[in-house]
C-alpha cells in the first residue's frame, strides 16, 4: 500500500512538469516568431524588404494594402518575366544599376515607367527625351502650374535636394515641383521621372505629403514591378572595373594634372653634376667615440647592453679564426673556443654567455676576460 501511495504523487508531479515544459516551449516559440517578423531587416537603398530608414518596406506594404499587386524583382530576369503592357515598371537607381546591357533590356520592356532618381546613363537609356535642368530643386513645397493629378492630390512635398529635369526634344512635358517631378508620353506609354528618392523611403514617408505622392506615383496601375537592384548584374559583375564607372571628364582632368606635374618637375629640376669631395669639418678619433658610448652606458647603468655589445664584438672577431657562422649554436661555439684556447669549457661559457655583470667592476673584469680569451684564440 505504501508503494502505491507514493507512485500517485510522482505521476502528478510528472504531469505538472510536462505541462510547464510545454508552456515554456510555446512561449519560446512565440517569442522567436515575433522577433523574426518584428526585428529590423537591414538592406540597401530602397530595398523592398528593408525596414531601415533608407529601405522601402513601408511603401511596398502600403501599396499592397491598397490593392496594388507588387512584384519585387531581384534581377533583370524577374523583371522581364513579370513585364506586361498594363504593368508599371518602377526602376530605382542604385549603385548596382550600371550595366548598359541591363538598361537596354529594361528599355525594351512594355508598360509605363517610373524612374526614381536616375543617373545620366539610366536616363539616357530609359528617358532620352529629358535632360538635366540648369539647377537643382530644393524643398518642393507647392504644386502651382502642375497638371499632374498625382501631385495635385499630394500637395506639398519635402524632397530635400533633388535633380530638376527639362525637355531635350519637342515633347509635351508636365513639370511639377520646379522640375523635380516630370511626366511625358512616348510610344504610347507614360514615363514619369522624379529626381529624388528620399521621399519614398521608410524614413521619408513621414514628412509632409511624401507618403501621398509616393503612393500616387507607384500605384497608378493595378500591377507594379519594383526593381531596385541590390547586386551588380551583367558584364559589370565580373568583367567591369572601377575605371568603367569614372566619367570621361574626370579622366581628361587626371591627364591634364599629370602633364602639369611633369612640367613643374622639369621646371624645378636641377642639373646633377659629378660628386664633390668635401673635407669633414671635424675629425673624431675612434677612441673618443668608444669612450663616449661607454659613458652613455655608464650614465644609464646599462650594464646588460654593454656586456652584450662586448660579447658580440668578441664573437665577431673570433669567427673568421674559428670558422663558425651566424646560425651556429652556443654549445658548438663554446667547444670551438675551448679547443683553440685551451680554456675550460665552463669558463668559456661563463665568459661568452654568462649572466649580466652586477656592477661596474664585474663589467671591467668581463672585458678583460674577453680580451684574454680572444688573444689566446688568435695565438692558437
């Protein structure tokens, strides 16, 4: 009976422990899932998955909540697979969009286009009818004389520094915010170009009118392709060099600077003649140099450095006589000195590799012992 009564509490304790462990596992799992979906996701400029201030996750989420089908294209192949005449292609300029072949493939795709802060090469490939304005637009507070519905609904927008555009060909160009936002029609498609991308980022949507304009521009069609490349594709990925990214004007400026430096060097150069022997102003005897160095050792009480210098000099002078090299170990050197001088090996070891002298008297004695040892080796 006693064994049966003890088994019941153990069973109850195991059941209680099991439920506690299960509850802890559920809590840990929920915490991990929550941390995964709520933790900040880093990424590059205008990355549709990045929640950092320069990412575009907030805009993509808002567009999807308003019924826009968003295709996040990671490469040009995904863009070509998703492109359709009824689809808006958003091309966001990043440092990875540099290959001309990629730009030509983008130019051949159907549908409307929205170019966000394009560089000159991207603008020439996808919107050749435009050119940069004479100056940059700042702020962008109003939308006077702007017939673009998206801008009229958004109102004032805080762009910051931005490029301004004007027509390079004879086209009907709609200009808003001082030319920061323009639109024209070419080959039956609407091409919209905006000279700033900061208002579309996660950090820029909170400013006045920015979110409304970003959603109006990117949500004009029921379906949108977002292409903000985060890695380099095409020939620039493996065969390109840094020189390919340097503008031609910079190359010419560098060549001019090289020519200027060469001319300056020729102008400032002096003719190099033969060597001229000049007498020394003062002749210093070797004994004075040795005495001065010894006084320095003595003033600093550097008996260790002085002893090491004496022993090294003695070994250097005895090396040609004994025939040992720089890599010969101490035991072999001691044996060679002992054989040639007749001095006991222990005495040679103490003299050549012994401890540091404790005072000046021992240092002087060491110098005498080294001199005697060297003399005996020389006479052998």
